[in-house]
């Protein structure tokens, strides 16, 4: 039996698509039963329709408080038996309502090697800073901004003269490989969290996941 998960996204949805394709092509541990989107005009909604995945599009402005907005989402998650929340370009801080209902069960993808370059435009932040190595981080969500315990990271090197566009392409390619693999293993095998330290159970390890070849 595959574990029901929900993906939250706000934009293009290329990582949502990677998660769906992974699920369709393999015996994954997870099954995406809901896409939650906070922007009713976001292209990710068309992707959900194309793949036949139920979508919930909400406008946070339509709710008096963040709690009310998240209660609405929570109702749907409970109805569908969702066990994990997977953020894929969801550009909104998760509030208390969802954090308390899904403790250590909300996962985020971020396009830098955290704790460097949290927040928006992380790829451009790293590019402008002039780092020689950047990358991708998958982490648990806490009340902070891109600050929860780290599950997996993959480095992406920046060559001299490379454009921001090229680096963005390399980062996205890396995300599309890393995220579905990490989510699949997380749901299948689980983790132990002690403070900021995450230990993978089963055969999964950060070393395995970080070992995939770097995209050039
Ligand atoms: C991804 O690069 C993801 O890492 C980033 O948003 C992009 C969404 O792309 N997330 C963050 O910056 C979170 N702080 P997508 O809509 O094509 O999947």
C-alpha cells in the first residue's frame, strides 16, 4: 500500500512533475493524492489536471487568518488520509496549524546548500555572491525560514563564466533527481531526528543520496 502524500506548490511545478513521474514509473512508497496551491493562476495547476491529480487552489487573502486558511487545507488532508506534506516551490511559511498536525512530517526543497542563501531567489543570491559551489537541500520544515533539520544535500559546482541561466538549469536538474528519491526513501524507511541531527533508517543514507553524479 502506497502512503498518501500531498504536494504544496505555488509556481511552475517542475518538481511536482518530477515527483509525479517518479511515482508513475516506479514502485514508489508514496502516492500523491492532492496538490495544494496558494495561487489559482499558477501553472502547476494545469500539470495536476494533466496528470489527473486532485488539486485544491486557495487564495490565502480570502481567509481572515492564517489559521483559518490552514484549517481549510487540514480538513482536506485529513479526509484524504495524507501522512506527509511535501513542499515543492510553495512560497509561504507554514503556520502552527499544519506544523502541529504534521510534526516532522513536512518536507521542503531549497535551491542552495543551506544554511547559505535561505529565502527567495537563492540561486541568484549564490550566483551574485560568487560561490564556487552551491547546491540543493531537502529539509524538514520548522517555524523558521528554510531552517529545519537537513535530510539530504547535493552540491552543484559553478564553473568560471557560467551564466545564471545555466546554473539555474543545473540546480533544477539536480532537484528533479534528488527530491523524488529522498521523498520515496523517507516515506519508505523513515528517520530519527535528534535536535538538528537526522539519522536515516533502513538502507538509506545521505551518502547514498549525495552519491549520484553531479550534473555538468
Ligand atoms: C525550486 O527551485 C525550489 O527549490 C524553490 O522553488 C522552485 C520551484 O520550482 N523553492 C524555494 O526557493 C523554497 N525556499 P518548480 O515550481 O518548477 O518546482
